[in-house]
C-alpha cells in the first residue's frame, strides 16, 4: 500500500478559474453537496407519494438557514481565538475562506425545514426520513472543501494515506504527514447514508426514526474523528466543544430512536418483506389553497388522488407510537 499511495498530496489549487470567473473549491464542494442531497431527498419523497417540488421549496428555506446556522456556530465556538477584540469585522462574514460548523447547520436548517413543512401541511417526520440519507451525502461532499482549504487534518501519522500539508503548524517538520480527518468523516457519512438506504429495504421504521438514525450515526462518527484533530478548539471541562456536541447527538438520537419502545413498524416491515411496498403511497395530503384565492382560483390547483381513508383522514403506518399520530400534519474551515 505504501508503494501505491505513499501519501495524499496537498491540493494543487484552491480555485477553479474559467476565464474571468473564479470559483472557490470550498464553495463548489458545498454547492455540489447541497444539489446531491436535494436530488436524493426529492426522489425518496416522490417514492412516498409526495410532490418532489415540495422538497425543493423546503430546501430553498432550509439551506440558507443551515448555512447561517453553520457560520454562527463556527463564529461563536471560535470567538476567543479568531473573532474577539474587534476582529469579527469583516472576518466573521468571509465564509468562502472556510468556517462552517456542521452541528449549527443541521440544527438551524432542521428547524427551518420543520417550520416550512408545517406551513405547507407536510408531515415533517416523513420529510425528515426522506432527508435522512441525503444530509450525510451533502456533508461528505462538502468535507472535500476542507482538503482544498488545507484544514481540519489530524495529528501526525505514518499511514500510507497520510496527508501532505504545505504549511504545517510550526511545531511539526515540513515533511510531516497528517491524518486526513475530513476524509475519514466524509467516508463515514457515505457509509451512514448507504446503511440507511440498505436497511430501509428490509425495515420500515416509525415516522421520524430514520432521521434519528442519522443523528445517532453522525454523533458516533464525529466523536472518533474529533479525537484525532489537532486544530485549535475551545474546550469545556477538558473536552473539545464538538466532542460534547457529539455526545449530545448520540444521546439525543438514541433517545428519539427508541422513544416508547421499538422503532420498527412490524406490520409495514412484514409487508415489505413479503414483496409489498408500504412506502409507495404513504403520503396522502389535501393540497393547501393559498390564502386569498377564491373558489374559481382553487380549481387550478391539482387535485389529490383517490381518498383511501375517507374525508380528512390521514394514512397511518403500522404500529404508530402510542399517543402520537404516525403521519399526517404534525406538529470549516468546516468544524
């Protein structure tokens, strides 16, 4: 392997130049990740009987909110080291130079998505499940931007995939190789996305539980990757802030996943394994009539399919959680 790899070279460039246009690779990686994520979520939402354009509409709100949340998280957690003493202006706004905190992006992006879904009368839990493998895909592609920015690498290593860095920290020799922790996290996220998709072909979970799998899985991966990093980070009780966030993600994801018992929908899983497709027409929503439209205007809106469960009813999925409906309208540097 040493003969095959030797090391990962430092990036040959940080910008893609097309005539007069200059594109930062960091930003391009984030943009490509978003596009791939939205495309996968649209496909999964359509398979559940929803309109894929609904996912696009939600993304138009959730993606900017996620970017704002990610930047705020980075600025807040790195404030003493990078932005205090008046250094925040204009540095806090130079996002193309790196500096997105994924936990903040997921949090604020998810809040915006839920609020938008509720406004559009979408079941936010089903929407979250559709997005569950899409988000780690976006994170994996976005992590490649850290390679082009030469940031977020780990401690020195002699492994054949060690990363070359042009300007390593002063305490290390120029030819020192480092753990490519951004690559580790990217591969972990791709594996997590694949796991959710593959398990989804054998299991049907109660609404919202696949998103809990994503939160739990991301927390586990981030925990061990964070232990390898050597970049500066503020600490609480001797642990990096992102280590604490990883613990919270693991606990929160596991609690959500197993809330009120097994997350598996037994009846729907049995149907799936017998050759059926319980997710194929899971969503059955009345279209919302925009405020201000009259009766004649509402006729222009597409009508729903056959009412399978009677007027005003909502499709349930197998063993729904006791006390809550299974579906329907329910309530860096990337760090």
